[in-house]
């Protein structure tokens, strides 16, 4: 699971760099990814999701939040 989360984080940063072509827009959301993943795990554990759904939703939520953060930073 750790390997998959690391790979997902690297892929998200790579996609951000490819499409926005700006190091600043790539580096700003990097520290937010672990925070969003931990929060997603905590919220879904509190709601009683199984571990399979928990990991799937956490990864999807964290990637969506990071991409949304990049859009806000790029517009600013």
C-alpha cells in the first residue's frame, strides 16, 4: 500500500508539472498530499468503511484535492 501511495503521489506531481509547466505550481501541493491522505483515512474510518473502500476512496480524494489546489494556485 505504501508503494502505491508513493507512486500515486509521484504521478500526480508529474502530471501537474507536465500540464502546468511551472515548478512553483508543482511544489506547492506536494506537502498537501500526505495531509489529505491522512484526513481521508480518518474520515472514512470514522464512517465505518472497509479497508478496500477506504484505500480506494482515500487515494481518489487526495488526488482530487491536490489537483484542485493546483488549479487555485495557478489561477492566483
